[in-house]
C-alpha cells in the first residue's frame, strides 16, 4: 500500500493539502500552523486524543470513527481479559509485581489498549497516576515535555489473562520528547530511567512495548502488526554521537501459538480500518534486523523514494522501543521482551513537498491510530495468554 492525497480523501473524506484540517482538530496547536515542523507533527501524534474536544472536531470534519464504534471481541473461553481492582496506593510508590509488563505511549494508543485488555477502565480517565521518583527523573526533562506537563511519569492498571497478571502502563515519558540533550558518559536518558525503574518494580517474566508505527515498504497495510524480538537504533540527529546510535538488540522469540487466533479476532473491528485495505490485517513476525522495529531520533516515515533511508532497516519505524533493548542489555538479570507495533500509517507516495507528505502521514495516524492499535492490543493478549 502506498498512500497519497487521493488515498486520504477516499479513506478520511478530505485532502489535507487542498483543504487543511481546521486548527480546532489539533491537540498540539503548533502542529496546526502553516509552517509547522516535523517535530510539531510528531508531538501531535503523541497528544492527539480522539475522545477530547479536538478529537471530536476531527471526527466531525472527517469520515474517521471513534472508539464508540468498538465491537466487543469474542475471546476464547477462559481467556478473556479480567480487569483488576483499583491498585493499592496513590501511585507515588512502586508498581505492583506481575508476570507481564505492557507499556504503550500515545493518548489514543492508551485508549485502544485499555479498551481491549482492561475492559471497563480507560487509560486517560481511570488509570492510577504513577509518580514514583517523578521529581528526580523529571529534573532531566524539558519544561514542555508530556510527563512534566502531566506531572507524572505515566498511569497504570492491572489485568489478568489466562492466569497471568499484567501491569498495563501508559507512559508519559517519551524518548523523543523528554529531552534533546545527550547524557554525559555516566548519565542516562530519562526514558531509560523510567524503563529501568518500572521493570525493577514489576519484575516481569515478559516486557511488551506496543503501539503505532509507520510501515516500511509498500507491502504494509494499516492494521498489520509487527512482532519483533529485535529492535535497532537509527539515530542521525541529536543522538548520533551516542554509543548506541546504531545498536541492535535481540531477545528470545515470542510465544506465537495464539497468533492465528489473534488474526481471527481482528475481524470484530476490521471494518473500521481504511476502505483501501486490500486484505485483512496480518501478524508479521520479525526474523532478524532487516525485519525489526526501527527507533529513530527524528520524525521519519517511509516514502516511495526512501527519503529517510529506512528501507532495509526494518519493517516499521517509531521513536522509542530500542530504549527497552538498551535497558534490557544492561540488566543483571536477563528478561524476555518484545516489540509489538501496528502499522498506523503506510508508505507515503513521494509527490509534492516533504512537508505535505508528513502531513498526510500525521492525518492518517489521527484517523486510524486507535483502530490499528486494537489489532496490536489483541496481539498483546495473545502473548500474555501464551505465557
């Protein structure tokens, strides 16, 4: 699949270049400016909330649908997620122990993931704010970063699937947003600190990082899910001098015995994905670095002319998962981890300016990020149930 202006018009009901979306549809005001930067559009993805006023304006302006259209998933007998009671405490202390730690990132990813695996509890409205060691970790963050504005590192709840308890964590710390300062020789990035802290508290058997991503290559369709025990950095900007700027990290292959069932469960909400999809969404298992999850230190996305040089590096690109690989590589006690990334926006056709292409990618995310995340959330279910 290659998306262009006509693709967006067919699938979202407007042409973002000829008829830009109104400013009222943007969660991050800077992204609505005529001269917005790629970084502004990246922040828009993080902050965009389809259930907030700007999100409702977007749904009214486009043909996109909100999670009110969500169809409950027909889980196999005995394997339906069972949302836990409210966690004890105020969130100022450590996270609870659990078998699995699941971490997601953007606001809409949080809505979709919680709808699927903590039914009845929403990540924005219900989850417990997590502020353990907030003062120390946030002291490294910029004033406008999401965690500093929210005055927390994230929010969490618990669920049980097939007898396995999971902590579901919506992070407000982001590699791309916390800071643009490379730490000194003995220092660490704040997102590294958050990962190390929550892993140390939960002490899980498996860690899952999950959410949206840009597809690399024209074989990707919106809703496809890449499951990868391989992550790699592709740092060409502010992290280009970091020792890990091009590092590749590996974990053990995930337990895939329920993947076929997961693909059938996609069907319940697949009609909310783009009409231009030519087939049902599928699960793609990474076999090595060339099909890995690529973490960039810039807002890049795949274009038909390979503008950002992503082709051949992996199957999808995003801006954070390789930090988990870095942290895991330095733990005294090894852990299993996996990146589960859905394709929220496909390859973009290299027509028009790069700014126009980045606008298309961002608007596609806003239209289908939550629905493609439903697919990756189901894959998270499959991984937890297989533990």
